[in-house]
């Protein structure tokens, strides 16, 4: 179970890394989706170019923050989770929960379908990865 869960978490981390790289390289993709959901507009329609640039810079900043979190979780996966160390399970629970669940709730509230689908995929991989090996990390006591 631990090996299979590790595969799901690895796929989830790769997915999260690709998602954050898209945000860093092409922040207008995510920004336009969010702007259309929230304000029925897009970056091209924003007349204040400084405001549009601020949205893109903010998006890149959040992408870099997400990328660093993914990199940290790769270390947690290979240095602790695959060795069934309980602290690594808790790290995935909190880091994944905060990132994916907050993002999903935000996307649902905004009605941003493109980003919501990404967060649903991320949550699915994360949940399978942390719930599948739960008996390995928390065995029943005799």
C-alpha cells in the first residue's frame, strides 16, 4: 500500500509542479480564467495596464510559492513518507490539505471552472495518497 500511495503522491506532486509552472510561465492563462469567473472580463479589457501587470506579477509570485512547496514535498516524499515515517504523513496532510482544499473552496466560490477542475484532480491524488497507507502509519495497537 505504501508503494502505491507513494506513486499517487508522486503523480500529484508532478501535477502540482506542472500547474505551478504554467502559472509562472503563463500567468495570464489562470488570471483570465479567474477574471472571467469573477468579473466577466479578461486582462485585455483592463484599461489600467499597471493593474493588469500587477495581477500577472501576483500570479507569478503565487506560482513560485506553489513551486517551492512542491519541491519541499518531493523531499518529504522521498526522505520520510516512503520510509513510513509518521511526520511525513502529517506533512502531506497539512501541506496538501491547506493548498488543495483552500484552492478548491476559492475556485468554487469564484465559479472558476478551469482552476476548479485542476484542484479536484489534485485533491483526488492527494486523498488517495494519504488515505491508502493510513494503516501503515497508524497501526492498531495490540
